[in-house]
DNA sequence: CTTGGCACTCGGACGGCGAGAGTGCCAGCA
DNA sequence: TGCTGGCACTCTCGCCGTCCGAGTGCCAAG
């Protein structure tokens, strides 16, 4: 019994099941694929595959469906990411070109990904801790309050109101701020906040005593913006696709929607992806650490301006999804967004 | 046949149907409400109510369910918004107090509203056109590009990259910017962008000729940020509640999810609400102009810092919802958010 | 105007039945 | 040793007839 043919059978089962949403039997398989063997042989192979835990039968007189492990083998060994057509590529580029600012880029990206894959798309905002600082601005906004604005090379703008204890809306206040401003920019420009942390810490000490408290408050605010939960944002689109996905999956969308609303969960998932280097990550069904997402798979990858990855994006859908196309779309979109952000 | 009792019957039907999700018959009504009349009388009243189009029978041998018109009468004449308990009020205040910045306020608000009402919550970001300008900042970000940052009194920060044609990252560039900066702030500070529009338009003419093109580009960017579609943002939470809402409603969540993703639609709905003055707006089922939301009701109101309303918030749920509690929650949350924003 | 009574309707649950799909196993063959 | 055709077996699913009960509309009497 050739291992090779058994895997071809598995591939055929996955493909058919993805297409029809129904358990596939030996006969149906022969009709749609040229396997060159008889139904009985296929049945033997199926029995073996079931033994290995790659497929399962919902009940005696139904066909087989792939298990999570089956999809895993399919993704790892039996499928290749199918390239996007030139037309699709053009469409992606064209759609993303028109974006006005970072919000718009992220918004367009997530919608595009959702409509390309017909699944729920997830896009993380470029992370602050992994982006470089372009500029720090200080704006007095009345009384002792100061608005600290942080602009990154990816175009993300983060702001925070700080109470500095002294009223700075005065003439000498303005010159004070100018000093502080240039110190801060000197300490941070061009590097990530995390990298600049040490330099930032000593900024207050380099200033005249009267300014130190102000400086300390501002530096604290900048450091604070790195705290994981606060700094990360994630955007969704295409949740309606969950309903359309058909099959018995629809019954379990409740927990899935809940999990998707827990942005922290999504960030964790995207985070591990962005770290583990370039290529696509696929997390299938029960491989997923979060209970609500046990019936789904996630296909994700990192993206970013230039060579560093600054965030992750991907899609979430039923484990019965068209992995090759989905993977192609995720990869293509990530490539294009990265290109756009590089400007 | 007293009109009065007929309405009491309608109220009882609405209450029971909301609670049980099942058509309610004359007998069940008598068991759960002290109407002081016989089943036959109730049946007569029901027939009359059906005649008036306020209730309907799904089929012959089932009870009645309220029509959209029936809910309308219930909301307008038969229910009063039931006040939140002191404990609930404290919880709301406490939960919102902790917010760090505007994003956080909006985020907490929408989650709070979703969990209070067990429905989909919708919160619009404070609108730019209706907020006052606190400060305009200009930051050169390399080459001929300038980042224009707009900060409103509600704490919202909007940024836009502008190509001004000249490289401003020079010494004289910086002083140029200082002039422009103070002109812009002089023209806008303390009023809404819309109000400042006329003043802004003449700013370029007051400057030396070499600066005019730069100034025009910046002013155009500011005006541009008012364009409706771009300026408005809306945030959702609690979509998972749609699934839990039970009854036959679950079948139609597909179109509802789609409609909810069309933020433009939600903004239109919230927009009309915020305009029409203080109190709560309730839009029931087919009163809704958008096909996807025909099976839902929306309860919404405006909120804002001080006396002006700057945005809307509300919830979307099945027409069969507990209107009195929902309305109470929406109103209470709006009140508290407004209070927080006033700081 | 209300009430009790009564005949009527209809949807949903239940159970039996047959068809069809799919399987496992076996014996024969290369 | 591995493939194949055949065959008996097992389930699920859909269909149909039946039954039950909830709920109604109407009527005649109070």
C-alpha cells in the first residue's frame, strides 16, 4: 500500500470537502479525481488514514472528513500556495494605493483581505514598540496639562495627556518646552522607543533642576505608551462571512464572535506570528490555544515597512477553508501593505 | 370595549413576548397578568389589536406577536424608561472613570453598553466638525512633507500628511512654520473647524508670497478632514450578543452583520439622532431605512462635552428587545460619557 | 360589553418505513 | 503482497400518516 497514494487520497478528500462542505465517500472521490485505482482500494486507504487520525467519519454510513491533523498534513506537505493572477495583484495594488493616511491604509487592508478571502480579516496596527520614532511633539493645552504626541515612521500617531504640575502656556514656558522637545527628539529620533529607553531615562538629569519634574512626567508618559495592552490595536472586517460559510460551522459562531471581540486574544495570536519570522503561519482548529477558536483556523503573517516586521495580519475562518487560496491572499496583501508603508 | 384595556393587553403581550420569545396566547396572558377579565374578552381585544395592525399571528393556532407598529405604541405610550439602580449608576461611573485617553473612553463606553444591554453597542467618535479646535500642530517629516495634527477639545487627534512642495526641514523652514502655526491657531482656536472656515481661507493671503503655497496646502488638508466619510469613526462591541438573542432572529443575523460593517450606514443613523436634540431615539424594525436592519431596532442618543452634542451612541438588537431597560442603559451611559468628556 | 362554551384549524412531535450512500470484509487474481 | 469486484450490513435522512394540544372565532346568554 503506497504511502504516496494514501496522501493523494487525503488531498482529494480535503479538496472535495472544502468545496462541498459534505463528507466525501470513496465513490464520489473516484468520480472527481483520476486516482487510477478502484473504489475498494480507496476504501482501504481511507481506513488507513482514519487509523492514522487524519480523517474521521461523522457516522457509519457517511463519508469521511479531514481531522485537524489531516488539514495539518495537507497544509504542510500536500498543497502549494497558489500564486495570485497578475490581474488580482494589480487590483490589490490599485486598491491600496489610494490610501490617505495610516488609518486609511489599515482600513482598506482589512476590507480587502476580507473580501479576497471571504473570511474574517484581522489587521494589527503597526506596533509602537517595534516602530521607529519619527518625531515627538509637546503641546501645552491649558493649565498644567501637556499633550505628548508621538509619531512613528509607519505613520502611527499616539497621544497622551500629561499633568506636569506647572503651567507652561507662558512665554518662558514655550522656550522651556523647546529645550525639552529637542532633547527628547535627540534621544529618540530614528530608533524604536524600546531602544531609546536608556537614553530617555537620563534626559531629565541633563536639564536644569526646575525642568526635571516636567521632563520626568513626559518620559514616563512615553514609556507608558509601550505597555502592551494599551499600545496594540487590531481591526476586524468580514465577520458576516462567518455566517455565509455554511455547513455545521454556523452553529458555533457564537463563541467565535466572542473570541474575536477579545482583541487581546487576537493580538497574542498575531504577536507570536510576527515574531516567528517571515513566512506564513497556519494555526488549525484545536492547535489553537483559545477555546472559542477551536473550530477555526487562522492564517497569518507579519508585515512592516522595510525589513523589520512591525505587526501581523491574517484571517480567521472555519477549519474547512481553502488553505492554498487563503494563504496566497494573506501573503500577497502583506507584501503590498509593507510596500505601501515603506513610503 | 375599553381602549384602555386593549392597550393593557398590548403591553402584556409585548412584555411576555420579549421574555419568552414565543407567541403569546390569551390563556398564557391571563396566567401571568392580572387583567381581571376572562380569556374570551382578551381574545376579542386581541382581534381588535390585530385589526389595528399592532399584533399579528404567525399562523392560525399560535399566539400573537407584536408588529413593528405594536412596539411603536408600546414604546411611545405604554412604557416608561425604568431608572437604573444606584448600584448600577455607581458601576457605570466607576468603570468609565479609569479611562486614560479618548480612545480608551470610547472603548470602555462601547463595551460597557454592550454588556449592560446584552446587545450590539455602537459608539461614534466625537465628530470633528462639531468639536472645537484646541490646537493645530505642524511637523516636518522629511523632504517636502508635513504632518498636520489637529487636536480637539474632546481630545480627538487627527493627522494628515501634506506634500507642500518645499523642503521645510531647515532652519529658515522652522521659523516659517512657526509663523504659519501661530496664524493657523489664531484662526481656529476655540471654535469648530466649520466656523473657522472663512478665517482659514484668508490665512494664506496674509502671509508673504513664498509661503502661500505651503499655507494653501495645509488649509486644504484641514478642510479636507471635514469631509464626512473620512472624518467619522464608529466602534462596535457585542456582536456576539446577536447570536445569543435566540428565537428565529438568529436566522437573519447575516445581513445584520453586513449592515453593521458598513460604518457609513451606522453613522447616518447616529447622525440623524444626534441632530434631533436631546432625548432618546428609537427606530423599530421596518422604520429603519436600511434593508439589512429591517429585523432590528436601534436605540440611540447623542452625547457630548458640555451642552453641545458632538456624537451619537446606541445599541442595535432584535425588534424583540426589552425597550425600557435598553433605553435606560443607553441614556445612563450617554450621560456619564458626556460628564467624563467635559473634563 | 362580558363571559362560558364549543367546534374548528393547524403546526409540531412521534414513529415507522424505504431509499440511498457508504462501509468493511472476503475471496480471487496478478 | 497488493489490488479488485462483490456482497451483506448499517446508518442517516426524508417522507408520510397520525395524533395531540394550543389557540382561535363565534355565538348565545347574562
